[in-house]
């Protein structure tokens, strides 16, 4: 995390600090011209002091606009109401930059530049508060525009007399209030959309992670339990006749269960970590060990490898391993007794093709290990996510699973 990130986080946790700095910046712009007008104004001292105090209240509310939005807007509205109710004052034209005018002008004190700060408070309510509260603030702002227009009509020489001038003044004030409120609501809606999109993206990421973990857990548990069940069945059948082979079956069961526990711990560790690391994924180099483990259950498994896996990406290699694992698991679970399974891995400069095919085993009945077909769906998702092509279905009395990863297309669907 850089120092700018830390500063931004610190400022976000203490919004009064940037708002206080904003109040100082606004004061630097608004106070000098307001004081210049009050210095040349000819009115009672208390009127000027009250007008100056109301201006200070307006500026102070800027520092409170996010930590106490309703209170700040109420105080700002009250300050503006008092300012509008104050008696008009008389100023020289030069103080307003109207050098062409020769006579003194009588103006309401809300003409002070500091009064424009009220629009900032209105914007804050529109941008921060729910729609009902923001509409109430809009109504208060429009009512204030009407009051200001009525007070303008009492000023002698402030504006050329006539209803058209007053109408234009009213439209300008209402437009300023409505425009400020609209910009605030736009910012409110934009921030809400950003929050919703962020939440949706987080939910999609969490869903994808849950699906990935579910696939990993299925691959680990289903394969290991299938091997354990077959070994347990075989061991119980030959325990009386061949204790040595039964002991060998128990050894395979223990090794398989131990490996499954290790894999499950690695997968679950990702869930426990505050900053999850990438779980260790299998590769093509582990397929021979996988084949040997299944062969130990009594299934005749052959492995044929051709070429070098230089064109395969890590994601495609993981998908290929999981495909072989799931296909062998299904052969152990669903094929008849004594099936023959062939795993063929062919690499060319153009593509890598992984095929797992069994002959269905003997035709005599044998109870299969139950399954819901979730594994093949997970493999299909993995292969397609890695940019490969997936096929699975009956073939020559058995079952064939095939995936093809073409060079240049891997990762295209990720």
C-alpha cells in the first residue's frame, strides 16, 4: 500500500478533515467580497453583525456536511432565513462593480457572496440522503428562492423595476436550486449503481470460487472414495483366501485416504486464509501416479503418451489431469468387473488430445458405486474454461471421454 493509499483511507475514515479544508477554501473565496460589501454598507451595526454571523454559520456547516448532514442543512437553512429577514442595506455602486450607476443601491443582505454556500449544502443532502429527505431539501430550497425573489422586490434600485425582471430572478434562483439538487441526485444514483455493481461482481467472484472449490472437492472425494470402495470390496472378497492381497488392499485404502486428506486440507486452507493464495493444482506429470493408484484396485489401466506438452497452458494441464481423474473414477464406479481402460495423451505442435476409454468390463452384473454425473459436468466446465473442446459418451460398448486443446485457443473462454 502506497502513502497515497494510506492517506486516502485515512481521509475517508475522517470526512470532517477534507470538509474542513473545503470550508477554509470556500471561505478564502467568499469572505473577502462579502466583507467588502459589509464595509461599505450603510445599515445598523447589529444588522451587519448578524449578517456576518449567518455567513460564518454557513461556512461552518460545510465542515459538518457529511458527518451531520441533516443538522448542517438545518443550520444553513436557518442562517439563510435570518439573512433574508434582515433589513435591506444601502451600498455604493462601486462596491458591487456597477461603476455605471451613480446612485446608491438598496439591496437585501442575501446578496452577499457567502449565501451561495447554501447550494453546497443542498447538493450534499441530495447526494447523501434518501430520496424523501432530498425532496424535502429541494422543497425548502425552492421556498427559499420564492422568499428571495419577494425580498428582491423590496430593494430600491437593486434591479430595474418590473414584473419581468422579478420573474427572471425567480427563474434563475429556482434553476440554481433545481440544478444543484439534480447534480446531487445524479451523484447519489451513480454511487448506488457503483455499490450494486461492486456487490454483484463480488457475488459473481464468490460464486465462481464456490464452484471451483466444489469441483476440486468432488474430484478429490469422488475419486478417492471410488478407489477405497473397490479396494474394500476386493479385500473383503479375498480376505479369507489371500490375507496378503487383503493387506495390500488395506494399504492402498490407507494411502488413498491419506492423500485425499492432504488434498482436502490444501483446498480448505484457501477458505481459511484472509488473503487466499492460489491452491496447488495438479499437472500432467502426476497422471502416471494417478494411473498406478487406479491400477492397484484391479482395473487394467494402460497409459500411452506421445509428444511433449509444450503447447499446453497451466490451466489446460489442470483440466487434462482432472479429466483423466474423473474418467478413471467413473470407470471404477460404473464399469463392470475387470474393465480395461486406456488413457491416451497425444501432443502435437497444433494440439494436445487427451482420451480415456474403457470397454465396459464384463457383462455380468456388479453393483456400481452411485453417482449423479456432477463430475463430468465439472470437467466440461474446466475444459471449456481452458479453451478446450470436450466430448463424452458411449463408445464400442464402453465409455469414452475426450478433450482437445488447440494451440492459440487455450484460455480463450476464461
